[in-house]
């Protein structure tokens, strides 16, 4: 729990475990949305058929 708390800076002052986990989940979901947004922008700029965000999650992206 301490390692997760250290990774998410806004969790440093939260004391309850449930609230801290909620904040961490929200943070991770926010990061996922940002990654998806960035990949959509990249795909718009570079529309290659082999570019697929699903492949990225499996670390098989080819540029």
C-alpha cells in the first residue's frame, strides 16, 4: 500500500485505505484515458493500417 501511495502524489495525505484505493483507481483510469487520447491523435497524424492501440497494450506496435 505504501508503494502505491508513493506513486500517486495526491494520496500522501489520505488516511483511509478505501479512499486511497479509490484515488489510485481514479488516477490510473485518468492515465488510461490520456494514453488513448494521445494514440488517437497519433493515429490521425499517421494513419497506417498496422497501427492499432490494442497492439500497443500487448507491446507489439510497429512504427
